[in-house]
């Protein structure tokens, strides 16, 4: 965690956006334990540790700061072969709701559940896919409204 502090100590951080991840498709029974551990570290623990490290500075900031945690649509509709991914996104959702309960009066905190978004992670070939720019604008527009 010291790396986060060292890399950001001279920055005035107004918004923390936790949006990290990657995907793989595998039957749960065949998932390698090492791969599952790495996946959980990237998809969920990184949100916890980054938030823990930066939260005191964000709370002290005037004007208010914000945290935006990106979960995902599969968190509400579990799908075969992405069990760990969906589980991490559920954990992100609950983690963020806890932050809102604890610090929501002091700063803007939101969790977003984007539908399929055209990014390097997904080529946008699914019905209902939105552009990353469209999604980002809707999130920024919602800051302070929630």
C-alpha cells in the first residue's frame, strides 16, 4: 500500500475511480486456485486497498471528493463460467454500499453497474452495448445527484 501513497502524495485527488479488471471464462471446478486468487486480488481486493489508502485524504478534501466503484451487470445475473467475476462484482457492490453508509454524508460515493460497454475488454458485439464515453458521461452527470 505504500506504493499508492508514494505515487500520489503530491496529487490533489478529487475523484477515485475504481475500475480494474480482466476476464476469463472457465468452469468453476476447473479454475486453478492460483488464478482464482489473482482474479480476486485484482477484481476486489485492489478496490479495498486503494480506497483504504486514499480515503483519509478524500475525506479531508474541500470541496468534497468522490469515489466511483465500477461493479458490473453480471453481479445481478450470475452466469455460468464467470462465477468468480460475478462474485467479485457483488462484493464490490456491497463494499460500496457500506462506504456510502459510513461516509456518504461527507463525500459522494457511488457504485455503477454498467451494461455491456465497448472497451478493450469487450468489442461491443453484444445487443445493447453502449460506448465507454456514453457511460462515463452518465456517471459524471450523476455525481452529486445520488
